[in-house]
């Protein structure tokens, strides 16, 4: 929007100059029209438009037009926008040097002809003005990059806090299930074994315990699935997943666990649906949670994520700590995700075997059934 406002401003100044000094002849008219076209091109494609402006100025080095609008406004516009688009000191120096060289060439060839700006003070002013505009463009780029960097940092911080909150929810769910559900299950089993047909109290205890267990599982299911409600932000899916892995890797490193999550992009043939990406991100978080609970600190864990065609593939392995080998099973969390992934024609399989945990998931990123 700002770029087009600048283009309109430059065209307006050029139009005022044109009305004040009409072009005298065909050649000045052609140069004036090409100059206006180059101004518009700068707004559409900055680099190509700037090159077009340079070619127009180069033509004026061989034959200086008499009359017509001043080309200073278009040159400054192209130089400033080019400096902003490139965002490097080299672009500023190179662009300003090229225009300065052409201005000096025109001054040398057409000095004393009466052409506008073809005198030493005028040329010094024009070169200084162009250099100032180039520096302004570069300065605005630095300011813009700084604000964008702050926004990215803020978004990254919010995502990390969100992931930490999700991890806390998952840990709460796990502890509720491990320390409460087992006790309720034992109560149910004892009442079923010891109850008599006329023992109303035992039946009441049995019913209350089973109702409490069902309610506990319902609460856990809500907690487990709550992290899928938040969309995964970011420009590319692989970058989003890489950030998720990086956050969890750092969290596990503080617990003394070693490993790394990697994301490979072999090319997606279709645009993934946001809800499928959220499901995959939640599953990755669940797997990382299980790593933190059961993994052997002496054996590095692995989390390999591959994007290909219209699927996301996960292969995750880790050693199981000796103290956890009789308890690790995947829990209700993975069972819930297995049902959800199976419902969308995907696969989630996991198994502990001889002190090692292996998990494989294939998550469709688009709804293929809708197309059928």
C-alpha cells in the first residue's frame, strides 16, 4: 500500500513537471512516457522496474531530451524502493553509484546546453538527494526487519508458553490416571469379588466407583484433546513442526534426556488441512510426553517426521527405563489418538519390546474420502 502511494506521488510530481515543461519533439516525449512506465513498473516489480529506470537514464546519457518532466522523482523512487527491497548496504552503494556515474556522464556531455540539472551545483544536489533517498530506503528496511523480528520473537514466546501449558495439562492427566484410576479400578474389582446378592452397600460402592472412574476418563479425554484446538501457526508446515520438536527437545534436555526431532519435507502434493496439522502436532506432543515419562536417559531417543505426497509420517523410538518396563503401554492418550487417526484412514501403531519403544504413525493431511 505504501509503495503504491509513493508511486502515485512520484507520478503526480512528474505530471506537474510535464505540464510546466512540455516535451519538445518525439524523442523527449518517448523518454517521458518510458519514464512513467518505469515508475509504474517499480511499484509492480521493484527490481525489474529499477532496471528499467536505469535503462531510461542510460539512454539519456547518449542524447539528452529537451523539455519534458524531470526524471529525478522516478529515479529517487526506484533507488529508494530498490534499497528497501534488497536491504543491503551493497545495494545502496551500487544503486547510488550507477545513478551518480550516469549523472556525471550527462553533466560532462551536455554541460552548457541548457538542459535541466546540467551544471555542477545541480548535479551535486541531484547526487546527494539520490544518496539520501537510498539511505532512507535502507533505514526503513532495517526498522521493518527489527519490528518483524520482535513480532516473531513474541509469537515464538507465546507458542512456547502454550506448549508448556499443554505439557502441564498432559502431565496432570497422566498423574490423575496413574494415581487415581488404578485405585478406583481396585475398588471395583474388590467389590465385584466380595459382593453378595443382598449387600446393597457393596453395590452402591461399586456403582459410585465405576461412575467416578468413567468421569475421570472423560476428564482426561478432554485434557488430552484440548491441545488440538489451537491451530499451528507459521508459514510452512515443516517449519511449524520443526519448532514444535525444538521446544520439546529443549524441555527433555532439561530432564537429562538426549535426542532430536527431525522434519524432512519430500514434497506435499496437496495443501494440508489445518485440523490434520493440529492432530499431528498434538500426537507429536503426546509422544514427547511419553518420552519424558518412560525413556531411558542413557539411550538417545529419535523422532523422525516426514512430509510426502498428502501424508505425514512419524517414526519414534527410545529406550525404556528399567524402572518403567513393566508399566509402559502407551496409556489412554495414544489409544485416543489411534482411534482418531484410524477414523481418518490413518495408522498409529506402537509397541514396547525388549526394553525399547517403537511407534509408527501415518496421518493423512487431506480428506481423501470427500473427493471420492
